[in-house]
């Protein structure tokens, strides 16, 4: 199955509306947005004559310190105006050395590229507070995903417990291999399962090369596939695993090579960049191929 990640920090309404319409037409299974953008997604699908019940809504929230919940800022006193950050940004969020917060997803690629230390990342807003509003208002939420790309297991479990007290539906825990070894991830998963024993379902999103800028090579996908294989070997049901981070056109071949059939492939920057600046027909062709590849990779 195909899951589209809009980018947790992405609040570019026009971008989200266009992507939702395109990938809904292409056959997407699930859409992943921040709690702030869920109404935008919902209205975009209805406005394009789609039935929202034909799709799954995943609402993502980050643990404090997780890169997905951050924004970039250019420090003008240190900036040398080389424009490297502007050229490298996968979201096109930097123009005239100003970061558009609506487009920035906190990937940190600009910070890595800057050799002058002129870019910092900071936590922007309280996602959990907005999530509570959605739950209280009984908005359509099919899954809540907790991004735990931080090494503080205590904080991850604390926020997970707060979510579980308010929401009994499906929960997805996105775990980065950068912060957890396989054994540590397995321990975290088991602790999460205990907390979520009264929830309807539990998934693990194996995050490989998270927010890598949408590269299309085998190495980008390899980390997520390898992580998923390691979890499978420890007894995690592969149909409870979603692959993310570096997912691209090569992921299907890697899944076949290593004989793994995950629940879904979660496409992020690669899916967004692939259709950027393309005409309607070309964009639909690309999107449809990505959805088809994802379904085949999952044995559908």
C-alpha cells in the first residue's frame, strides 16, 4: 500500500491540496499530515469529489526535539549569502535568504550544507495540543503516528501514554535507526505495545534515511529495508511494519530481493519532488507508477 507523507512541518495549503488531489487520483491508501493540516486535507478531498472514507488519515506528532517538528532559521549576522541553502532546499522553502515556515519541514539539509553555521533549527509549535482538539471534536483520524527520532525513550513513552489516554484507535510509532539500535528499538516497541494494549492496532514505521532530500538510489532505501528485516527477525509481524525514510523507485526491488512484504511504503520527499513542476498528465503518470510500485512491494 502507498502512504503519502506531506511533511509534518509542511503547512503550505496549496501544495497539500494539489498533492492530495493528485495522489488520491493515483490510488493512494493513506495520507500523513500534521494535526494543523488535517482539515486542509479533508476539505481538499471533498472539494475534488472524493469520498474521505476511501482513504486513511494519519495524523503525525513529534516528540520534543524530533527533527520532524523543527523549523529552520537563517542567522543573518553569520550568513555569507552564498545561496547554497536556497539551492539545496527540497521544499523550495528558502527565497531571498528568508525561510518560509509554511513550506519548511525541518529536514536540516540546509543546515548541513551551510559551512558558516548560519542556520539553526528550532521547535516551532505544540502539535500535541492541536491533536487533542481534533480528538475532542471527533474528527476523522484513522491512525496517529508518533515520531520518536530522539534517543530519549522516557519522553517517547510519556507522550505515547498521553495519546493513548485520549485515543483508542490505531497508533504508529516511527522509529529512527539513527537513534536506536535494533535491540533498543525492539525494547521500545514492546514497551509501547504494553501501553497501547487497549488500542485497536499498533504499527511500526521503520525510518531509514529520514528526510534525505528525495534521492533516488538504492542506498537511500537500504537502511529502512534493513531495519525492517532486523525487526522481522526479532518476531515483529512484517504486515505491521511500514517502510519510510529514503523510500523511492528502488524500494520495491529491495523488498523483493530480501523477501519482505511490509504493510506499506511511506513516500515523503521523493514523492513530492517527483511531481514538482510537472504538467498534470506527467505528474499523474509518475504518481500512479509510485503507487503501483508500492502495492507490488507489499504483495498486493
